[in-house]
C-alpha cells in the first residue's frame, strides 16, 4: 500500500514537473505540408485599417495558393489591448500582429506569446541567416523568441521641396541646430499671427512619430543600462534633447503650435488625407517609411524628398541612423492549431514573395536579408533612404522590458508636461521618472 | 361588562396546541413563499456580489494576469499603491475634485435653473422639456459633441474670438480639461433639476407669505424657507451625485482616447485620470488584475466612508417635513 | 365714499391706482424671469444646434470658419450606415436594452413584493442588504466578475450584461418596493380572503395597480442600458460583432483613417434619436418616475 502511494506521488510530481517546465522543453508539432489536410481557416488579427488592411489581406491570401486547404480570415483594427483581452478571454487569434514591439518582452516573459525557438529548430531555420541582427532586440527577451518581425520600420525626415525652394533652402538639415533654424525660417504666419504653414512641429502627443524615443535617438540617449535600470536622469543626452525641443517650441510659440495642430485636424489627421505634411501645411516632418505609401494612396500632390533625420551637433557620426523596428507577429498562448499557426507565421515572416508584395504595398522596410535585396525598392529614391537607415548599425529600437509600453506612456506624460512649461527642475523631473519606471518594474 | 362567569371558557389544551401548530405551519408557509419570491435576488446577491467581493479581496493579495494562475503576493499590491504609484494619488485627487467641486456645482446649478422655472408663468412644460433633454443624451454622444464644440478650432472658440475673449485649448490643455468636463456635467443636470422643480413647487405658499409678513426679503426667504424645505432633495442629489462621482469614467475615457490613439487614459498629463480610469487601465489594459482588485477595495473603503459621513452630517442640516423618517 | 368703506369698495378704490405700478412690476419681473429661462434654454439647446449643423457639413467645412453648413449634406446619415455596420450595433443595443428591461421587470417585481407586502423573518435585513448594494461601487466586483465570465467564455458577447439583470437590480427593487407600499393592504387582504395565493395577488391585484411604476422602471432600465458605455466596453469591447452603439461610436474616434467629425456627429445624432423619441412619447412617465425616486425617496 505504501509503495503504491510513493509511486503515485512520484508520478504526480513528475507530471507536475513536466507541465511546470514551460514550452521550451516540450516537443512541438509542425505541419507535414505534403500530406492531405482538412480545410482550415485561421484568423489573423492586426491593427491595420483601410488601405493597409486591404493590402495585407491580399498578401495573406497568397498562402492559399501555396496550401489550398488553408484559408485566412484577417481582422483589422485590433490593437494590443484587444489582442490581450482576447487572450485573457480564452479565444485568441491564431496569429497576432502587433505594432508595439515594446510589449514583446512582456509577452515573452509571461508566455502570452509562445516561444518560437522550438518551432524554428524543428523546421531547421537558422535565425541569423534569415534576419538582420537588429530585429532580435525587439522580438526576443531572455532567450525566448516570442515574436518575429513582419517587415520593419525606419524613421527619417520628410521635407517639402517646393517650400524649401521658396525660402531659399538648398539642402535638408543634418544637425538639430540646422533643423531648428530652418524650422523657424520655413514657418509662415497668417495676418492675425497664427501659424499658416509650420516649418516643423516639435510637439509631443501630436503626430505619433515625434516621440521622446525618436528624438532621443537623434541624441543617442539611452533608456536603460545593461541591468535594465532606467537611465533617463543619468544619461545627459535626455536633458539635452528635451532642452532642444523646448527651446524650439518656445521659439515658435507653444500656444500657436497647439492651435495650428488643432486647426489641421489634430492628432486624428495623421493618417487621413488631411495630414499636415501631405497637404503642404508642414514643411518638415519626422515620420516612418510608410508615409511614402500614404502619400501615394491619398493622392497627395506634395513635392517631397526624404533624408536621414538630423542629429545632435556634437554627435555628427550618428547621422544616417534613427529608430528602427516595427511590426511583429507571434502565436498567442492557447491557440487551437499551433502547428498550422506556425506554418502561417513562418510564411508571414520569411516568404520572400509575400514580404516583397507586402513591402511594395505598405512601403514598409523588408525584414529579411532576402527581401531587402528587392530591386524595385532599392531603386526608389524616396524609399531607399529608409532601407539605408535600417541597415545602419547604429539604428536601434528602444530596449524592451516586461513593463511593456508603461515606460513610454510615463515619459509621454512627463514630456507633455515639460513642453507646456510645467516642469521647473528638469533633472529632478527625470529622476522622478526613473524612479517611477523602476517602481513600475516591481509591480510585475 | 362581562362577569367572570360570562367570560368564554378557555379552549381545551389540545385545541391550543393544535392552534399553535397551525400558526407555526402558516408562518413557515409564508416564509417559504417569501423566500421563493426573493430567490432571484438571493441568487444574484450571492453570485454577483458576495462571491465576487470575497474573490476580489483574495485577488488583491495576489499577482494575477488571467493567463496564468494567481501568485500570492501578500501586501505588495497595497505597498506599491501607497508608495510607488504616483498615478494613484493623482486619480484620487481628480476623483475628489468631482465629489467636492463638480457635484455640488451641479446641485447648485440645478436649484438655480429650477428656481428660474418656478417663476415662469407660460410654457413651463416646454422649458422643462428643453432643460431635461440633454440629460437624456447618451454620455458618449454628449462627450463627442462637446469634443467638437470645444475643439481649439471649434465653434465655441470661434465665438470667443468674436467676443475678443481668450481662447483656451480646452481638452488639449490639462488646465482646461476639467472645466470642459464641467460644461458637459452642467449640460446634463436635467434629471436632478426636475426633482428640484417638483420639490420647489411643493413648498407650501403659506410659509413664504408668513416670512414676507415678518419682513424677509427674497434672499432670506430662500435661505430660511426654501432651502430647509428642499433639503431632503439636496441630500438625495448629493448622495446620488457622490456615488456616481466615484464611478466617473465614460466622459474622461472618450476624451482621452479621442486624440492620438496611443495616448494613455488620462491624457493630457493625467488630468483626466480618475480613479476608475486608473483601475481600468491597470486591470484591463495592462492586466495587473491583482493590483486592480486592491485599488477597488481602497475605493470601496473611501466610498463607504464618504457616504456614511454625508449621511451622518445630514442629520444636522436636513429638515424632514413631519418629523423623523 | 363713506368714512367706513365696505371691504369691497375699499378694495376697489385701492386696486385702481396701485395696480398700474404693480402690473408694470409684474411684467418686468416676468420678462426678467423669462429672460433667464430663455437664456438657459438657449444654452441647453446650443450644443444640439451645433451638433446638428456639423452633422450636415462636408468634412472640409468642419473646422473651418463657416459655422453653417453650405450645402446641407443630408447624405451623411446614409454614409454612416454604409461606413460602419451601424445596423448590427443598433441590433446589439436593442437586444441588450430590451432583454435587460425584461429581466429586470421579471426578477425585481416578486422581490419588491416580498419586501413590501409579505411579512417574514429577515425582511428588514434583506432590505438593508438591497440598499447596501445600491451604494456599493461596482469597481469592487468587476475584476472577479470579469474572471468568472472569462471562464464561462462569455467575454465578447452580451451575456455578461444581460444575465445578471435576471437576478435583481437594487435600484428597481427599491423603486418598486416604495410604490408597492402605497397600495392599501385591504386589497391584498380581500384577495386572500377570496382564497388567492400570493402569486395570484401579485399578478392580479398588485401588478395592474403598479403599471405607472413598472412603466417608469422599464423606461429607466431601457435608457440606462441604451446609454451604458462602461459595461459593454468591459465585457463586449473585445469583439466588434457585439459592440453596442455607445462603444462603436467611441471606437470610431480612433480609426487610423482619421476622425471625420461630420460623420461622427451624424452617428451621434442617430444614436440619440431613439432616446429623444421615446422621451417625447413618454414624458409623463419619465417625470413621474423621477419624482417618485426623488421626492418620496
């Protein structure tokens, strides 16, 4: 009797140990593509909408040509919160696409998105041969690869060639001082003093590409040290960037800038045909490479060119680098057909045909070595700027941590206070921000 | 006058016992029927109040993100709340702003509007309809409407421009977001106003006449006749307003999320971060369910304390017609 | 005029010279009072006017210096139906509000009856408990309720919104109880003498008499559910097929496409419309219902 009990206990402990071990020790199933399959429809969720949604849906349907038994249902306008709620609600999509790589660390750590290393190993995919090293910084955390890039983004400067000519500017700015000077020069006013055309809108919280992240990158400002301790106060480049930004805001006028922003439709005009740059109301804009596709899609007549974004005067060797990193995709925990989900995900992240079609349609930067070679994109002068920025070794994404976008949110709240003149002591403010982020890390 | 001999004879013991048993059975039957009638509420109360409250208390001592099992965390959620979460204090302050400022302002405005209507002779029901209608409008629609009206380039600012008045940035400027919410709040006082109107019309005219004879002017009449007579309604409005104020969410959420999509709830600068907004963000956007449960219990204690305080204070200033309740 | 005038004559004499001044005073006061009322009315109506005007503009006109639409784009309302699955959201909202109302009426009537017209042990305690849930902030229960509904796989549907209302609602119970208490006991007693059981008394005596209160309660619940935002956002927000109009309207401010104010205002008006229509037809019920809660509360 006692022996049986011991045996049972041992078995139970063994079972517990196995299930508690986590995904990486378990064998994963992959799909035998040559065998017959019952028809299956997999759902893919993304935050795409309108034109981008259609482009992505068409590209995704390419997989049905390859595997006729596999159909894709693509649902758009699903941001990370929606996907997380679906996961917590117990019915996640089969593959999830996210625009917020900041959350990848959280997904990796909690297992919300499955570790893909076993799948990659089972299919004998050599990660480093397929993807440039940079992408792993925003798709993996602590040795778990819970996401893969589906195309990527790079940020740069868009400028209105006609307005440049009008004000006698011959070349785009290379340093932030030049940017500030040109911004002031290019700003045109209405008779009542309000802004008619803005040279550059340095406001945080207006368009989504002007963030402490992207501006901070131009100054080589670092979020965290190796132990993931926040360095917003200890890295002097943050203060430098914030001082530069505020000086420019004050020079043009905070109230005037806000009113101008509201008059062209506010933050919501960013992805509409009323976008300030596309309608010629903003002369220079920091934006991602997707803007090329929007300009074309919205049939904007703006005569524009692209260039790397200006950098800190004292760190001129940074020129040509900016924030990179973008759309990621993964397999949520609890999907019903993990093997098929992996088949789809692998297609979405490695198939060159799919990636180049998508890159052409979305004008996003290709994420695999193969797709980067595409001649059509290489020969597009507007677009090539961003491909080069992506391949610049100094271009990075912000370090990702398990607190997801909480740090970005906190910095944004601080930055909007700062630009409105509500922060008296910048250093103390940054120290407070560091402390707030550290404490948030303890919440877990 | 019955004599001892004429009093009816006492029923024999058996009959008394039988009567007692019959009464007990009847009482038990009544109890059963009552419980049957109460059963929907009993089930609902246990399943949707008692159990969740106990469960929520448990969760408040854990770290829980739904995807995995809850992990015991002791008091760490509470410690984080009081020592490491500046947004907790901000949200508390913002919510107290509603309780201490917005709700009383709404009550005052409702009384003022109702008073204006009591003096009107013709078209009372038309005015009443107009004043009441905005309070029927769904909050989302009302907030969107005001987001447009108070857009920095919108109609109200253009009106102010014509009048050469300063044009605030309203919902973009953290100093003006709460005034913007105040406007929405005042626009929707119709329901309370109707109650005040009924109460004001209910005040017996003799009291006013008596006061006038004693030489009281209109303001004194208001202070010494009207206010005490409508004080139960004031109390009622304050309690309801306070309970709803602690749950203020929709307007703030709609305004915050109407800007840049990636803006956090409470944008700009946490000026719109109310307690429930903070709880919602922590629990249902960041999935810190244990922390959200802890936040909810603190709110429970605060709400109960404030409600009890208000009820206690009411004994001193609320005047009920015809004695105690 | 005699030295001791009769009351009437004296009154007649004193009325004439004074009445002009008094009348002028009264007219001025009336104008003043009406001005205040008119001013307030304009303030309350102005937002409606602007919302309506914007709903009829083209998108270029929306934040431009023109305050008045020119031309009137009535087709905006049709565009709303074409751009979003407006019909589905309306259906969801009607389902939620309708079933909620039914549930509340079915479950709260017997409970209110038991609390007001039956004598039983624990009645006071039960009533206190009902009142206490009125003052309970719902925050305390939403986290575990959400978890329960996750386990039941009800998240993303309207079930978490509707089902609990078939098990009582404190506000409705309170209102109905107050009303039931005003119905004379003799009517119940007479029915009991006739041999009716409690259920028959409830359905044949009380309910017919309580129609105004039941109508008011039904109206309140319907409108509360129609306007509800937080609960549909929380429980059904993750599934656009289950969105109610309130949630859908808010979510569309975030379309990457950029907000179109004219369509937003048009959609808001369509959302408000049923409420306003119901209000106009049921005004009396409304006002009586509200005074029922407030004054007698």
